[in-house]
């Protein structure tokens, strides 16, 4: 397997996990989590998703 193929599979897996996490957050607060006062704002949320996905 080429290194970039493995990297794409890893990125796809990370995206799937992040999608499930977003789905759970939406159902927990009944809206997008960054729209609630007690949750992280959208830029902070997006930064954390990107950092976890490329890690």
C-alpha cells in the first residue's frame, strides 16, 4: 500500500469518528453545539476537529 493511500484511509476514518461525534453533540443539545452559550464556539470547534483529524 502506498503511503498516501494509507494516509487517505486514516483521514477517512478520522472523518467518520468526527461525524459521529458531531451527530452525538447535535442530539445532546438539540441544535448545533456552537450555537449554545455553554458550548465551544464554531472556530474553536472547527480547529479541534481539524487537529484531531490530522493527528
